[in-house]
C-alpha cells in the first residue's frame, strides 16, 4: 500500500480509518508486552538472597537434624534456585539466547541440584550412633579395653559415655569432644579401660549421649562359653521402635535373655583389627584367652622411671596432701622417723617434702639418707618398723599408713616388719616413681640391713598383679 493518500473524499476517509486501526493495533500490542527484562533483575535477586539467608540460619532455628528439618532446608534452597533460574532466564532472553539453550542450562542445573538434595536428605535420614566393642582377651588377666565405634555418615560432638557393670553396679564415665564419621584410626583409636567385677561372665549397660542426637542405649553380654568368647548385643536409639543393632552368638547359654530372637552373629560388630589392639597404652604384659591360658607379651619387670630428671618423675606433695598427712601423724608428736631415699634429684626432692611435713607435725626426723646400693631401685613410698610376724601393730605406724591412703600417695599398702630396726623408730623408704600397672606390694620386702649376696628388692615381680580368673566351663 502506498503512503500517498488516494484521490477523492471517500477514498481519503477510508485511508484514514485504515491508518487509525493499524495504529490502535500497534498500541494494544505494545501495552500487552512485558516490561524490559532488566526491570525484574533486582526482584529476583532480592528474593533469592532472602531464601539463601533463611537457609543459612535454619540450623540455628531448628538444631535437630531430622528428616523433616533437612527437607525444609532443601525446600528453602529450592526457592532460592527458582528465583536464580528465573533471573538467568530473563538475563539470557535479554542476551537473545535461543530458548532451547536456556532450557538446557536451567534443566541441567536443576538435575544437579535435585541429585545432591536427594542424596543429602537420604544421608541425613541414616541413623548415626556409637557403640562399644570390648577386647576379646582379658588384658593383664584383669581388665578390658572398650573401643568406641561409630555408625553413620556424620561426625558426633560433645560425647558422654557411661558404662555400667550390671553385676556390681560400678559406673565409669568417659567424655570425647568429637569422633569423626570414619573407621578407627589405628594410630589413635578411641578406647578406655574397665575392670569387670566378674571376668568372663560380664553384663553391661552403656548410655551414650551427644550434641543434637538422640540418646543411645547398648546392652552387652561378654562370656566365655566352652572356652570360646561369646557376645550378645542390643543397641537402641531413642525415637526408634526397633534396635539399630542386634546380634547374639550361637554358643551363648539360653539363660541369657539378651537378643534371644536374633540369629545374627556378633562377629561383624564385635571384631577389632590386630593393629588397633596393638596400640593399647600401657602396652599389655600379658593377655588371658577365653580358655584360661595366658600369653606373655613382655616380661613384667618394675623398671622404675630412670633418674634422668624427666618430667614424668616429678612428684611433689601438694598443700592438700601435706594437710592430710599432718592431720594424722600430728597425733603422735615426738615419734622418730628415718627417711631413706634412692639417688636422683627428683626422688630426693620428694623425700625432702616428707621430711618437712613430718617435722612440722612435731616428729623427730632424721634424713633423708641414701639407701644402700642394693636398694637403689626401690619404688614409690614404703614404711618399715620393728617387729616380727605376730608383733602387735604400732598406732603411729598405722597413722602414717592411713595418712598416705587419705592423701592418695602411691605406697605399699602394709608396712614391713624388720627386727633390725630400733623399736622406737620408723623407717620411710622413698624410691623412684613406678610405672603404671605396678605397685610396691608386688616387690620383695626391703631389708634395713641387707645381707651379702641378697637380691635387690623389686628385681622380680609376678607376671600378673592379681590371680588369674578362671573362665566358666
């Protein structure tokens, strides 16, 4: 159509009407078009940022990591993703991207997001809990190490474990700041020691709590049956109707009710790798097997701390210990005591502490003096007095022994009788600090006047600190 108006009035009016209709159509079309894309960038970005901030603070609003709370957190992520996707769609349209390319990019991002979201929700739904695994053998024929095992994909923090011996009622509590969601580290496994009241016929209840997690209750039976170690275990998590772990070994007697309905063996759950057991500290001298036999790992010799002035041998009487000793021995002022100490600056300083507390309590103190060369390897604190078997106890000697017990000083639990000591004299022996697991009661008596050819005290001790318990038949 030519832009020049036709000739004549009727044609001119028709042209003008046609031109008006075209202008009206263009105006209506322009009014229906959305505003330029850049006008919505700020709104989309603002809402995406708001949902992102709410998601970050969600863990503080709902600290318990439940399936519902995690699903809500991912819903917040979904809202943020929606506004970011819309922002991208507007931006790409503004850049004249093809629709197919825009849909491909948005679809790929959504699939990746949904994959990680679903995986996270699935992982968070898995139970996370701890349980204890005891050593199969009795360490040093008297105690077990209990290893802390974790199940689940997330670490636990602020952990408290209470182990109760159901036979005696004794409870031992342990705390751990954090345990990672990984197998035991052979170089630094998590474990603690416990001495059962009835070795080889043991029954325990374990209560485990941690931050943001429900409580875990474990029942555990450890028994030697037909000279084979047998377990039964039941682990329950608060809020779950069924056990998360239940097992029972086939040879366990029927008299034990725990996990009676379970047909699953405990081999998988109660297995410890040899490299983990090898890291026990202090290292075992021996282990007792379920059949009652004893395997010596290393000879049990006292080997007191060497006097190389190591910090491990630094012993000092605290003010509290001095007060405990003084309150007992001050009841017998004027009594005589001789202090004999082995060589070494640390031991000599410890002996001086005893001189000060006895002197301040009104006793007549002699020493410290050096022990004879034969007695250089005496350990800890020991007391001798005049007498033979059957001699009535001396009140001042009993007071000294009681004061050591009250003050928590490692010492021989009974004083020694020696006829070579003057009747009005007590002799206090101060030796080097003994290693963990060895006490002066396991050493030979210290003679006041050693004879030629005599063996040094504590040159030999028993391979076990107590009698070996017999496993059930």
